[in-house]
């Protein structure tokens, strides 16, 4: 079935209420911390108070003697048991042909701690309170070392003696580049106009509603491990832990990710605590639970963003883009997290063409180790960083040439597809002009001048900001990703099990942590089989029940996971037609299936789907010589290309120059997600993403002390999270150009809001402040920063 036929089926495009919400809203959800195993013990981690220090000794005698303590494990125990460090899932090769510097990432520090929060010991006790008390008795003798915190300081080598890893004495992990530098430089030499921009993409802390949690369990009876964990991709977690860290047979480890309260990328990764609990469960012969408190989450969850970049755009006299060049210094933190190396390279630089037909692009990325928490994928993962840089630069081009933000974009949009970008990707389809037209209508751009005049009459400044984003979703295909350094496949698996009564259970390798998969996937199956949505159950998050899967990230679930389910449904339909043909004494080539009924073409013969299901399991009248009983099919889907959601966001702000306070007055977002299965769920995803994007633009900022490496924004008292009254009512719209290479025509929607919104907000702020002489401003545009920028412009 093609995407055009699929989009016309019942239930597709319907705002079906989420099936899973009843249990969540009534307190019946089961998160990792809700699980209590028999004889379950509790773990507390002893963490480094220093950003960088030698560990002279770890004394655990007093802790081991404390009431209720079962065991205290340290880096020495890890080394004795030959437990390896955590792997990085993507190998980046430097421009000189050498592989990236890949230092060990121990699950418990042995001789050196490298950031505040680095784990040194795990204390296991009968109760959480006993474990906490005993952890206070672990004595660690530290010898503090110089620490480097800012990526700019690491790049400049300005902190003497601050060497995070001996393998990288200059703290440099890799230099990576894409594009033709010589060709780009030649274009710049003859360009009529050149716009330049220096910017910082601020570090963020994910702050999922549910903190990380895990329970490690071991059965001596069958030598099997079970790990319950708040994770987005349990099969990948199992693969990394068994094959690379613990050296266990994969079939002896079961990973279960039950309900997960948000992830935003921060729960994709294999964390040290997960391995410690799994290893410790066998070593101490007890099930062990650990749930992070919010302070631990701030310190140890993988952070996001943290780029410092310089960008330039060469243009002809009319404002047509000729070439772009970018240099980025990316902060990796103290260790390489699971996908850290891919975020500022494969997932960032390849998106810097944006929606524009820029003939030449050259991007160079230097990645650096610092004494901070590891940095990895956070909602959008490289795509927000690329969009922020590009869309800030494009608006600067407009202002420099006295063009509107809309006009500079329209002059440079890609209009013919497929389109091969100069940075490796090929866009299959899109209509960027239509997205902008609809966004301008929703935003009432025509009425902006009157609203600006009204604000100025009240002593306020009003600005309009544009952002036309594109993202690459559904990372693929596996063979190309492997050639680019991926150390895992990027396919997805789906199993469709039809029961004798005609109800269906689907087992998917995708994982839901707020996306509504139990509804969306059920709509897909119900539409194909002509059965009620409530007759379809979705199972995910359990390596013991799901054949395999790569999890959920990169807005891949419906386009990759959904496509795998579609392939399995193709097999179900093909077999069911053979059964129907036998029952109706016809050729299976003459059988049609629609609306839940099998019919013989050109006759009035028909059989409902439920009868076929029952016949498959009660095969009294059945072609046993040709078909096996049962109706259960599995399929794997490996995409042939990325999908490319795109859109235009327009933000309107009002700024009080006396205080620097920015108020988002209007926000309009138009997205092209291809075929939309459930518009209500899509709208919710965009709302959440825009909220996170506005949060980054105006409020959120992770700050370490530059000298000591202490996290200064270690709680919600210091890390400003957006609240409901920070937002206007969002106006949303969609354009549909179905993806050309998956059977649903879908593109993905989960990250778009967080990608397109930050530059729209900052461009709006700069538009408002332009008459006051303010030309640049980094995120977050807090009142102090905005007021300081106004003051600096006035005094200069």
C-alpha cells in the first residue's frame, strides 16, 4: 500500500483520544520507581565534589560497618571484575584521517574524577535511608587538579595543567569537516556581500519530569539478569551493556523500560548507574534500586547544546546565497556519551544548508573535552544548533541588505525536488513557500506595523522574528550510517499478532515516553485491518517480549517503527487473502481487502476479517498443505533516506527597554510533517517543543563556575524553567507534502517545535531592539542580558 492510499483510510487524520491517558491520569501508570521487587535493596552513589581531582584513596570500612549495609563497591572492584568502560556509539574520523580520541569512561572512577558528580562508589543497603547514611561515611582523599569548563577555554588552551584525559593532552577529541573549503573560499573572495555572525548555543539541562531510575536484578537459578530502567531504547541499552561493557551473552539479559516520564534524548544513553546496578545485583546477590534525586539529575544527566560558532554567508548583489562557511567549537563534557560525537557533526553540519539553495557550504567542527557533565543528544540533537545558527545568520543577511526576513528567505528557498544539498543530504520533497505563506497569514504579519506603533506609544519595543527550519529524522539507512561511523543499525522491528477473535497485539521496537504510540500505532493497524482502534494493543519497552528494536529518538517512531508495522501488516494481509481465497473458492489474486472485509472481485462474496482470524487458529477448513496455521508476522524496516520535516515559525515579542523584560505576545508555527496520523497528538508534540525552545531562548541556561567547575545552576532555584504564563496561545498550522520513500508518507514531529522556535524568538528580540542599536544577543534573552545590551548600545 502506498502513502497516498494509506492517508485515505479510516482513522488516519482523526484526533483519537490517547488510549494510554486513562492510566496516567488515574495514577495507574507504572514507572521504574513504582516497581518493588522481592528483597529489593537500595543504592546511593558517592559522587565527586571536585570538577577534577586525583583519587588518592577510597576508605569504605566505616560505611560497610554501618547498619543495613549490604556492600560498598568502588572502582577497584570494577577493575578486579574486568568490567569495561561505557562505549561511544559513533566513531568520528578527524580531517587528518585519525580516529577521534576515545578515552575510557569507567562506571566508577578509579584514579581520577573529571566532573562534579562523577561517581566514585556505590553504597547498597536495605533501605534508602541506610544507604544515604552509609554513603556519608565513605572517605575519599582527593588531590584537586586544574579544571577547564568553558569550551572556548578548552579551545584556547587557556587553563594551564587542565588536561581532562591523558590520551588528549590538548583536550581535543577530533576535528571534522564537510564541504569543499577551497571552492567556498573562492566564492567568498568575489562575493558582493558577506554577512558574519558569532554566537553561542547555550548549554541546557534536560529535566524530564521523571528522574532517571533503574533496578538491577539477578537470578542464580538461570544465571539471568533483568534491568528495569527509565530508558528510550532498551534493546540498544542491552546491546551496549552486554557486548561492550560486561561481556555477557545477550540472551541472558532482559531490559525492561516500563512507563517513562519524558526523555527528550537524555534517556537514550547507557549510563554508568545502569551498569553498576546490573553488575552489583549479581555481586551482592540482591535486587538493587536507584532513583536519582533532582540534584543528581542536574549534575549527571547528559546535558545538551553548548556550541560556540562563527558563521559567514556570501551573497550576490540581490541577496542570493552563494556560499556559507562555519566553524564550531563543541563541548563534549568530561566523557564521550553514547551518541555525543555524532551530534555536532553528522546531525548538525549536514543540516546547515537549511531550506536554502546555497550552492556551496563548508563546515568545520572542533570537539573538546571539559570538566563538565557529558554532553549528548537533547530534543533535536544537532538540528536545533544548526537551525539556530543558520536562521540567525539569514536574518542578519536580511537586515544587512535592507530586506525583510521573509523576502531574503523566499529568494533563496529550494523550489525543485529532489534536491541534493552540498552537505551530503538529499531532500525528497517539500513546499517551503507554502509553509511561509500560511505562517504569515496565521501571524497576521500584515497587521504588525499597527501593533508595533501601539507598543511604541506605550514606551515598549515590538519585534517580529522568522525561522524557517528543516530537520532530518528517522536516521538512515544503516549501511550509510555505518560508513559514517555508527556502531549500531538504524532499522526498526514490528510484530503484528492477530488473535483468534480478531483483536491484535503489536510488538514494536520503538519506545513511548509521552509520544502517544499506543494510540498512533493502534490507529495505523486499525486503519489497515478495518477493526476498532480499541481492539489493538501496543507492547513496547521489553527486550523479553519485543523481537528487537532501536528505540525512539530523532522523531523516528512513526516513520521507521510505523513503517516496520506496515510491512508486517502487508504480510498479514497477504496471508489472510490466501485464507479468504480458500474459504470462498477463489484465486487469491482475485481477493480484495477493504473496510475489514475480504471480497471476491466482481462477485458479492465476502468474509469479515474476524472470520479469517478465527479460521487461522481453528483450521478445520484450511489449506494446511499450503499455509501454516496462525496469523502472526514480523518485519524489519531500514529506511532508504532520512525524512525531512520543515516549516516556518514566526514569533512576535514585546520588550520593555526600562527593565529588559521580553514578553512573547504571539507565536505561529506551520509545519510540514507529511501524512499526519493523529493531529491532536501532533499538536501536543509541537506545543511541547515550542515551549522547550522558548525556554532555551528566554530562560534556561546551564552555568558552571569557570574557576572551580561547580554547577551554579544545580536546582530549579537557579535554573529557570518556562511556565504557562511565559507563553501566548500558540497558533499552529500544517502543510502536507508526503514523504516519498516510506509507506505512510510520514516525516516525524517530535522535535520540530524545539528546533524552529529559538531563532524565531531571538530574531524577534533583535528586530525589536534594532532601532536602539542592538545588533547581537545570545540566549537566553533574560531581562539582565537584554537591558545590558540596550545599555551597551546606548553608551557606544
